[in-house]
């Protein structure tokens, strides 16, 4: 299974929703990077994605986007193959 990395904050409901969906799809481990604890990580997130909001989700080297993007990817049937790709 591809590694999942997610930029998050502690109280973000969209982060919680995205993590729940990923766990439902079989993801055991999420590399969670808390941008509320480390401003340098927020800067890195913005540099990588061009976005300021959390969550920002990466599956392998692919930037999926935020929670709504993840949900749409799942609805379209494209999430499972992306998670399985190595």
C-alpha cells in the first residue's frame, strides 16, 4: 500500500473526516504532520501544494488535495487504485 502523508491541525473537522475515510479504505498508518505545532511545516505545505488550508493529503508522491478532493476521488473509484499503487 502506498504511504499516506497528511498535513493537519488538531481541531480540524475535515482532517478527522479524511483520516476516517482513509482508515475505512484500509490505511493503517498516516504520517500526520501537524502544522499548528510547527510553522515551518505550514510553510513547507504551502510550498508543496500552493494551498494554505488543511488537510493536504499525499498518497505516495501524488498530491490528492484536501478532504473534499479525497471524497471525490473515493466516489469516482480512483482512491483504491491510488492507495494500492506502489
